[in-house]
C-alpha cells in the first residue's frame, strides 16, 4: 500500500522529499495531541484512521473517480455550495490549510503579513505537497477577504481557479448579486463536468448535504451536556474531516459516533469532570491539522464545548429548505441559505454577535475565547464588537491572536491559565 501511495504521489507531481518530511512530522504530533486523550469515544477510531492515512485511501478514491471521468472540485470556504457540485455528479473536497509546514514555502512568494490560512493553502500548491490539490480539476475560491482574493489570482498561475463573488453586505441588492453568483456557479460546474444539473439531482444533493449538517448538529447537541461526552479536540476533528471525506460515509460515521455519545449523555458520563470550565471558541476557522488552541485549552483544564466558526456551527447551523421545485427555485433557496453564514467579511454583521451570545447560553459556557489568526483583519476588528456584546451579557472573554507556529505556545498557555483561573467555578 505504501509503495502504491508513493507511486500515486509521484504521478500526481508531488515533491516526495518535502512530502516525506510532512508525513513524518504528523504521526508524533497526532499521538501527542489526540491519542494521549483519555476515555475517548470508540467512534473516534474511524477519524483516527482517516488522519493516519490522510494522503492515502481518500486520495486513491478521488484518483479512481477522476480516472472514471468524475470531476473533483476543491474548495477553501463554506460559501461554496457543495449541493451544486454533487448535483453535477462531481466531488467537492475541502482543502487543508492548517499547517505551519507549508507557510515558509508560501512566504517565498506571498507577503509575510498574510494570514496563516492563506499562506498554508498557497504553500501546499507551490510546494507540491498536497495530493488533494493535485487531484482536483478546479479550485473554487471566493472574494470573502482581500488576502484570499488576491492570493487566488496568483494561485491561478499554477492551477485552474474559479472565483465566486461573495458580497460584503446583507441588503437585498447583495442577496440578488449572490443569487446570480450561485446561478453562474451552476453553469460553470455544468460546463466543467459536462453534466446537466436537473431538479431531481439538485434535490437529492440538497438532502445529502443537509444530512451531513444534521449529523454534525446532532453531535454538537451532545456537547451541551454536562459533563461533556466528547472533547473539543475530537469534535473539531470530526468537523475538519467532514470537509473532505466521502459525504455518505462521513454521515454514517458521524451518526454512529452520535449513537455512542448520546448513550454517554443518558448515563451522565463525560470526558472531563462536571466542574471543568466550559469554553466556547469563536472566530477564524481552524483548518486541519490546526489543533493548537484546543490542545492548549484542554490540557490546561478546560473543556471546549462549541466552536462558533466555519469549522464549527457556521458550517452546519442552517439547512437548505428541501422543497424541491424547478432548478431556478432551488438555486435561490441554496443561495439564500449560504447568505446566513455570518462571516466577518460582512458589514454590518450583528447576527454573528447574536449567535455568539446565544451559543454561549445554549452550551452553558463559563467563558468565550475569541480566536484570531494573525493578520486576519476582519475577525480582529469584529472582536471589538464581540467584546462589547459579551461584556453586556456578563460573559468573560479572552482574545487570542496567533498563527500556526509554536513560538507563542508558552505565552498562550500562561494567558489561558489565568483566564481559566478567573472563570473556574
Ligand atoms: S471565515 Fe469567512 S472566509 Fe473564512 S471560511 Fe468562513 S465564511 Fe469563508
Ligand atoms: S482567516 Fe481571515 S484573513 Fe485568513 S482567509 Fe479567513 S477571512 Fe481571510
């Protein structure tokens, strides 16, 4: 199998030397961060396997699909509608953008003062170390933030890229623009795949993507229990894997995990003692394998019980109405659902503040940690409003600005310790 993988990576144009370095670095990190946890649900075994074979079986599957004529569409942001990709019999795959390893590679081209997520994703392509990028026929970007928008222009010199224009306001004019963008995306995908998106196919794809959302909602609901039945690290990993695993398999595995953790809730069993301080993380997304803040918090004695993030509730909170009807009507319903993602790229974005307060109450948290990737200006500026909103509600907040490196880990631990001391019951 390992030999097969090496041959596959070579055929994909992977830089094997750099890739070996990345693959050798991951297992000890995973062992330290994940496998060292106590009392994990058995259902996490599947997700451990997926990470353990991160560039193996799933890439082989995608390659086989591609050889059979299926289009692979790579994405970075929760604004790109998977429903449309699936309805054209193509496969959407969320790309990794969460490792420090690819950051210095990107810095050979991109300015250093760019957020780590952008640099990490670009470095994967520039360094030829991501087999998912190499397998994909098209990368779909968006105009959510200036850094990404301009990075995609450069990325287009290396790989086919299509950009969706996400508006910055939530007015009716902006909604109309976005509906037009989603309809244009339908045409692009139909052309790319050569497959027509019919009303029936779109309804089925909508149900499927909703099923994944429902499974993740179910998992998150168990995290409202005290004691919490699953660690924040494990729940984050499930969401991260959901971005790129086969959607039907993922739904099955998440639901099987939910069966198990719901039983834990019924029995009052948890992974941490009931008195453990409960924390909500809100802010920039945490792409795989970015587990830094969760690890610091949970090894310092907190339980992360929810993420208000695109690798959290923003990914799955709202469903697309499953009303069926003509393709045009379904496209509008899909577009309208995606406009309910309260990304900091919008102005104003009061709905996100309401969400944070509501989630803090629903998950009965003792405090919120606002997570900001360094150089992510939208979330950094919006943190000022988050702070005010939480202060009004009497909910303690810790603002964290960091990147993917470990340089500030000691300093972060000190700040996290002080925060937990303050909110401990
Ligand atoms: S934070 Fe905004 S730009 Fe980033 S993934 Fe989420 S919706 Fe997309
Ligand atoms: S974290 Fe911020 S700066 Fe980075 S890609 Fe997302 S919105 Fe852009």
